[in-house]
């Protein structure tokens, strides 16, 4: 096991704490605070040891100056303060004298949140390319580095892997818990072991399927990922999202794993010209003006059989556009089946967590992982780069 915050002397130290506070925000309202809540235990432990806690996180994708306007962590800092029941100092600067002055003026036990680390990606992608000078600068702000950002632990960025090269490094309570529970999916999971893959983020997930399918007994596919599989089988998917670049890989995966892969039998579609339209269709009925937004009742019954026969289940992503009431039935029904299942069910990824919380199922799952891509990466390769500089105990 990796060294944790309990395995090092933290008293009266300046701690750089990398969290994953990448939460969904719309119209300046935080839609789901799961990842903020997940950081609280580690922060409270550090402040109880009279640490100066300097928090870093990314938020959203920042590729232009305009992206910065909608991806500030300031609103997250306010929510964090509410949960901690104490002031969280916010620094609009990601480096420089103003930031350093705020840190110097902190009392031990104070908490400071630095603005979105991805602001450093404008204009030269310094954060996401793990720029050495930036990583060294950030490491100079503290004495110990605590990585508790499981959702970003698969990304070799300056604010996680980069800092770990320059400071004594440990993991926080969240990462410790994530590794403990996810190891149950790696080290001899009770079988049958079923993986359910959905969601709209396609390009990163399909290559990972090639690895994860070797570890499971069944792979149930939905969402944009299923659309790519259906397209590879020559079905018309209308104007649904899919990834044309991965069709050759998808075809290869299906050819080699026919007995494991389960695809939709029917779907719920919307219409390009009528936003109020929603209809259940078989795969052969889809036309050019349709978009697949959910799985249909026959698919739910098909997937029910695999779910009910499983001992271990991992779900990543939703069945479709669950946030729209017209297309939320499939995701809700699959969650309901998982809740009733006797299997150990682990859910991972922001979208599925939001759906589980929306439908009030959270307390019924064996474990909810805050990672999406990170969870998948860890399940396929436990030797993640960001854990490399943290000692084993």
C-alpha cells in the first residue's frame, strides 16, 4: 500500500494538497458536489494537525481565454468553505507574489484554494504537459505533497506528478479508499464479473475496453459507446454521437469477444426537428433524423439477466441522456437493477455518480468511485504514473 498522510509527520507543515474539485457547474450553480464532499476528510485531518493547507485542482477544459471565464474555482471555494464551516482563502493567481503573500499570511490551520491549475495551459499548456519549471515552482510553495485527486491520478500534469518529483509525497484518505475498493476488481473479483460501459465520452474509453474486456465475463454497452459498436455493425445511428476513428478497433473487439459483449436490442430516439419527440425503436427502424438518447425496454430485460447472474459489477457512464426526463428511464432502471442485485456494485465516473444521486440510490451501492477515466486506467493498469513517486509501506 502507498504511504498515506497517517504515515508522515505533518504537524505545523505547509501542505500542498492536490484535490479533484472538477464538479459540474451550470449558470454559476454546482450541480453535484460529490467530489468536494470527498475531499473534506483529508482537509480536516490536515487542519487538525495545524497545517497550512494549500489546495490545487483543475476544473473543466481550458483551451482559450474565454474558457477561463466559465471555469473559475472561486464558486467551488465558497462551497468548500460551507462544508468545512470555515473560511477558505481564494487566490485568483496560480503563481507570483500575490499568491506567495497570501500563503505567507496564512495561520497554521488555514485553508487556501488556488485558481484552476489549467489556467496555466494558456497559452503554452504548461500544466497539462507537466512543465518542469512550473512543477518546481509550485513545489516550492509547500513542504509536503498530498495527492488526493483520484479523478486526475492518471494524468501526468505539473500539479500532480510534477510536484511529486520535488517533495516528500503521500496519498490522502480519498485516494487510499479508492485504491482499496478498486483492488477488489483487480485481485480475484468474485465471478461472474460484469462491466457496464456507457456515457458520451467515447474516444478515451474504447481503447480501454480492449484491456478491461480480458478481465470481465460480460461487457454491457450503452450510450455513445454503444452507438460506435452499432455503427461498426452497419446499423444506421442517425445523427447520434459515435467515434468513426475507433470503428476498426471496435470491430476487432467484437470479433474476438462475441460471447462477452451485449449490445442494445432497442433504443429511445429523439428527432432532429422535434425536441419534444421521444420514441422506442428497434435497431432496424432508426432513420437519418433520429438520435439515440437511451436504451429501450427489451435491452433493459436483456441486461437484467446478466446483472442478476453477476457477483461483481462495475458501471462507468450512463445509459443515455439521463438528465432529460424523456430519456432517463434506461439509466434509472439499470440503477434500480443494480441496487436490487446481490452483487458487489462499484460505480465510477462523474456522470453515473450524478445520475445515482439524482435518483437517490447512492447509499445502496457497495462503492462510488470519484474517478471516471482514472478508474478505468487503474483497472487496466494499476501502475499509474502519479503514484510512482509515493513510497510503498
